[in-house]
C-alpha cells in the first residue's frame, strides 16, 4: 500500500476511534471486569453454579442461552439481507471458509490436543470436540467489532450451521475412533444425535436470525433504510455488548470453583487452545490476503474459522461423558480462553487492516462497527 493510502487508512482509523462509545473504547476493561466478577460470584455464593445450571436450553444453562440470544440479535439485525447474493456468488470465499472450518480446523485441534496433552486423555478428547464444533454465535460479535464484512459473516455462519448438522457426528467418529486407530493411538466413542445438534443450531442461530431479519424487514418497510440504520440500529446495537458481558459473567460464575481449584488443569487446557486460536486466525488472515480478499472479507473468514460453537461442545461433552467429566471441563474452558483471545485478535485485526486492499470507509455505528 502506498504512503498516501497508509495515511488515508490511518486517518480513517483515528476517525473511527473518536466515534466509539465509552463501552466500545474500553471493551477489554469491561470484559476483564466481567471475568473477575463472575469468578468472585462463583466463589462467594455457595450453590450458585447449581442454581444457574438448574434450568437448561439444549443442555446449556438458561442464563447463558439468554445472554447468547441477546448478544446475537442486534448483530443480525444489522445484516443487509438483500445484499447476501454478493457473498453467495463469491465461490472462492465460500470454498476457503469451508476448507478452513471443516478440514483445517478439526485437524489442527486434533494435532495440538495430542501433541500438548498426551498424558490427559479426557481433556484431549474434550478439546477435539471443541475443534469439531464450528462457530455459529459469538463470532458475529468479534467480526463486527473488527469491522468485518457483516453479510459475509452471516452467510459463513449459516454454512457452518448446515455443515454442523450434517458432519459433526461423522467427524467425531473419524477423529476419535478412525484416525487414532490408523495412527495406533487411544480411541474414544462419540454418540451424538443429528437432531440434538440441529436443535442447538435452531435455538442459538435460528431465533436471533429470524428476529434480526424481521426487525430489518419491517423497520425498512415502515420508515426506510436511512431511518433504520441511522436511528434504530444505534439504539439497539449496544445491547449486543451488554449480552456479551452478561454471558461472560455467567460463564465464569458457573465455573468459578473449578477454575480456582484446578488452575494447573485449566492452564494445561489453555495452552493448545491459545495455539489453536493464534494459528487458525493468523493463518486464515494470511491465506485471505494471498487470495486477494479485502480486509472486511478476510476478517469474516478468519473469525469464523477461529471461533468455536462452545454451546454445542459443552452440551455434547456433558451428554456423552457427564457433567463432572474432564471432557466437560475442557469444553467449559474453551470459551473462557476464547473470549479474551479473540478480543485481543480484534485489535490485532484492526491494526493489520492497513496491509489489505482498501475498501471505501463508512461511518461507524455506536458499537464501533461499520453500518
């Protein structure tokens, strides 16, 4: 990129930063505070974890389910559904995402789990399950915060949802029984139903997707796109980050005792997860750059490739191995590491934007993402 283009991009970045709300500008502070608050609540209130987990939606605690739905709705209400055709026509983008999500991602997690946890089979199996559960929820938040292509992210998430229903059980069988057998490694069985996975997808993607689509459709029909994007969206946009912070508090409260009582186990599980997020996101960004994608689409591809569907991974681990199993603990540690790791990658992505082909900048909304 030329010096002139670098200067223009730097000026755009400064303009975006100035228009960020206090909530957006200090997001890492709020997220760390939410983690600390959750841990403190989990330690200070006996039986809080049991109370929070008493009511479940698809094997996921009801408060977490509510937080996820609240978090995803505003992001999906921002999607311009009439422009999705531009994304579906980009076969290179779709093929790249499918390759990264359903070939590279599971293989990388399998490799890291066996290399870094050879003596901890339960945690290793839990991480492999996490690697098979491709992201359909929180990735929309990270993509939005990093100013990624919203329509591309929506399409890629929808593709992940379909593949998840069709391929999760098969890939579980392959990575836990077939491939270890070929390599002379320990084997595990994974008995999951296609309907159980479909139910998770319908709840955590279908409900907010329908709500977002209907909000945009009726909002634009009533008062037009300009009013919808300049007046309504700025009002509902902050709700996504409130939902994110609420979800983080509940996640850490549910596992406060486990995290503080088994810090070495959590640290062992965290190492392959951190390596996974860094390699998947960084490799996806570099591949996207080599393929000529602009920053916005590279970001959508990279965050959908790096993120994981922790709701599904936790539900499967608990359903197959039990709530007190090592596999379930690995599933729970997944989002606890993913949240700060991908928040950090949001900022790395915004810094790296200068190295990608430029796209005409638009005015950010109150969440610090492009409208």
